[in-house]
C-alpha cells in the first residue's frame, strides 16, 4: 500500500485473518466509542467495507487468497500507480521487473525536459505466478521542479509510465504571512445582500464585502462553499451538500454585470428589470431566504442573455474557457442538462448510463445547446469570481477571497455521476458515535476510493482544487482530517456500524499544497474534533494553517490562555455551527437544542454547565483587563472576546460578519435538517434590521469591533502575497 504507517486506533493484537486483511488495506479494526473506550469493528462491517474497496472477504478461502494478493500486489507492475514526493525528499522509486531484465528509467517534466535516471541492482527477488521477479531502485540524478510529471521505464523493450508529482516541502505563502498578523471577515455570502441583489447575496456583493473589510484593514474574506447545487429549483440549501465541488452555483451571478446584458433589446431588458424589481423588498426582509424564487428568476434572465449574440472576442474567450476545462466541464454540463429533466434515481438514468457511454453521447448530441448553456453559466461565474478577487486585492487585501471546500458531495449529484470510477459505491461518510451523538452521524456523501483515486493519478482531486483556487487567495478545507481518514458507513447500516478507512495523507496533503503554491494561495485546515497524534503537527510542517475556535480551546482546568494558541492558525471566537456571539452569550444554543429535542439531559443541567463554562471565559477577560464590571453589555463582551483572541500568537484572526453587526440567530444547527431552517437566515443587526453591504462602511458597531482587535491597518492589508 502507499503508506503503511500504523494508525493510533489500530488494534494492538490483530487476531483474525479478516482483521489482518482489513489492516493490510488500511481499514481500521477498532475505534473509540462514545464512552471513550476502544470498540471493535464488527466482522460484517469489515467484509462490506473491504468489498467496497474491491477486496473479496466473504469466506475464509477468499480471505486467504486476498492476503496472498496483498503480498504479491506491488510486484504486479513495473512502476507504482502514482508517485507523490516532497521536493527535497525524493526517495528512489521501486521497480519490479523480470530477473536479469534490461531496464531504462527516466522522468519527463511538464516542460518536456528529460531526466535520465539510474537503476540499481536487485535488492529483493520473488517468484510470482511462476515468474522470477526483482525489486530494483530507480534514482533520478536531479531534483525535478514542482509540478505534475511523468515517470517512464522500458523493460526489455516494453514501456510503462506513471504520474510523478513533486510537491512543496512547505507552502511559501504561509511563510510569507508568519511575520505579520492578518484579520478577515467570515461570511455566509448568500445571506449578505445589497440593494442591487436579487434577494440572495451574489458575487458583486462579495466584491463589495471585500472592499468594506479592506477599508478597515482586513486581509481576507472567507465565504461559505460556493459549489454548485441542482441546476434548477428546488435547490439544496446546505452549501455543504453540493452536487459538485469543482464547479460553482450560478445562483451567485450578478445578472447586470454580464457584458452581454448591455446588448439586450428593450423588451428583454425590461423583462429582466421586472424580474429584479420583485426582489427589492426581499433584499431588506429578515425572514427566511428564498433561494428557489431567486434562482428561478435568474435562470429566466440568463436564458434571455444567453440568446444574445456574443462578439467575436467574447466567443473566443468562451471557447478558450471550455477548452481549458476540458472533459470535466463537458461532463458537468451534461449532468446538468440531464438533471433538469430526470428525477434522481429515475429509470432513464440507467438508459443514459455512465459518462462516455453510448447513451450519454446520444443525449449530448440531442441536447448540445442546453449543454452549452450550462458551460456558459460556469464561464460567467468564473469571470465574476475573478472580478471579486481583483476587487479584493485591488482594495489592498493581502489574501483576498478564501473559498471553503466541503467534505463531500450529494450522492445523486454531478460528481457522484461523473466521478463514479474514483468514488466508493454503497458507502457513505459520517462520524462514529461520540459523547455528543451516541448514535453517530451519516452525512450521506460517497467517499473517494483511495486506491482507484491513486491509480487515476489523483486527477479529479487535482482538478477540483485547481478550479477552486483559480481566482482565490486561499482555501479552507472543511474537516481536513478526512484527508487522513474517513468513517465509512455501509449502505443500510446505522452510523455507528462503520469503520475508519485511511488515506495516503502524504499524497493528498502534498497535492493540496502544490496546487495552492501554484495559485499563490494559503490553505486553512479545519482540524477540529477527534484526530490522531501528529496530525496537527504534520499539517503545520507542510504549511497548512490550523483552526482554533475560542469556545473550544479549553481543558479540564478551564479556558486555555491566549499564549497557548498556535501561531500558524486561523483563530476565531465563533463558527457557523454555533450562534453568533451575542446569541451564544444568551445561551440560545442550549434553548434551540432543547426545543428541537437534541439534548440528552434536562435543559436546566445543560444551562447550568453552559453558564459555568461561559463564566470561566468571562473571568479570563476580567483577569486580562478586557472586561469591567459584573454586568457588562453584550457588545462590550463580544468586543472583549475578540480582544482576547488578539492576544494569541495566531497570525490569522477571523471575525464573523454576524458578530460585527450584532446578529443573534444561528445559521446552522448540526443534527437537524427540516427541523430548523439551516442556511436560510439573512444578515440582520441586533435590532433585527437587515444589514446591506453598502451599510457596512458607516456601521459603527462593525468599526468598533474591528478596533477591538487592535490590528493596525498596515498589518491587515499589505497587498497580495503572491
């Protein structure tokens, strides 16, 4: 296997051949139960998970054969499926060749430059299927540049090749920020409207938000995942359950900023004006957001703009974008055209088949214009994302827009269809039982298949990162621990009936660092929750920023002192899965969970513990001279909490826009779906009045909170880092 490092939760005594086989394929046989004690994975779970990995463990004989295959596996091909290395740590490549064979070995980099290697004498021999084989070490004489290269080997006239990825030892963008502090806004973009929005925050609003933060010295603006949802309403409200992670949601387009809008005839422009006018009141409403109405109106307007003939240069740019995106864009657009007319799981999906199948090609030919429409939408989003990033850096931001990467995708979405060759079937991702949820969690998302992803040269993972970072200053990776291991739940099983599957984290983190390095972007990993020893240290070594949330930074003695926080970290007071700080201080998270039936003990006990915990933080504020009096005001307390995180060594500080304007309502309540209107809360102030993007420049509460951070403007906004 690619990485045989033993993981912390592996059973110290593997007693059965089934468990031996599971461990050989990096499937954990134990996990920590909700009570904190080791629990063993059920044998039937191991059999099912191994089957999803393509390993037959249904009988003792099958297990014995599979264990033999594990031993013989690396000897079955001349070169590994893929080789991912750090630039200064290029180990020899293992070659498996017939005994006594003549071997040539070389690499070709992205510019076509050849690097001729040498092949040492055999270090080990083995007979596999009656053939005598040798293991030899191939060594390249020079360090290759960063990038995606190709290894070649010719053995007795037969050529083999594989992808060879050279990744940075450590992100240089991180090093560039370690000597000065930068703060930024964190916002749910859809909730942040302006007077020109169509009821939902859009990419023009993102540019305005970045300018408002830059005017106060901010260096970045971190937004929710902008991944694409369903191509037509109704759309999934959660930005963390998208149909694809590579492409973006056209809901965020500003119609009036599309160049062809100026070429509309009077009737079409009047119609779009009528559509926009419907949302004038919605922009200042504070009840629930209505994505579906906004998206339906925008799609009607986009159809009118799409019908406008594009000038030659614009058509050339569109064609160039399509060529650059290649098959990935074509597959996504084809799925979008299919999903407009076919319900998820409808029998017709079987008739269409897989990407590239005769049925898919036939559908694409019949619906070429519709596919072009969806490709055009992505081009427009790409242009407006570029404009937002240019506005951010042009206003002085050192980083600019930071995108959020969701953990996975919808099981009936575009990626699940187009990338089925590198996703595991019959499996969903979740979390094992813990003290907060004794039944575990099922997120209904298919995971990467670790071996098939590696065999593909990690192309889908690379392309996803590359497109997100195309016009960005950074990326936040939600649940970055998923690049180390994921909790796999067999279809039909309870969330607790799963097992951890371990990934080649060195390869995945290396590729993440490579694509960020080439984009001149930073990487923030959401490394909260249960993780193994050494994970945070490894991420820091590669230049990946960690995450600290004030309320979570405590031990049995109480809150950690600010000096104990990490330097290479994005530190914030709150996060989107908690109420804004004003609501948190009022205990609204406890009341909401009690209302929704999510508490496992009496609400009075929960409230008493919450008040006691908060009091420890308030006492720390008093000790530090940040809060005075026994009954300070809410705004004063919120500002003191932000002043406290400013005393940490963390070089990135995040300010929730909701905190900056006094919002109290929870954006997302984990463990709920329809029980609470997650991801549908518009931005409002402490009095319940909508806050528009253009209001931020004169918002005194906003300015006062930023002042409490005490970060000089020259630190927050110093111009682009790359």
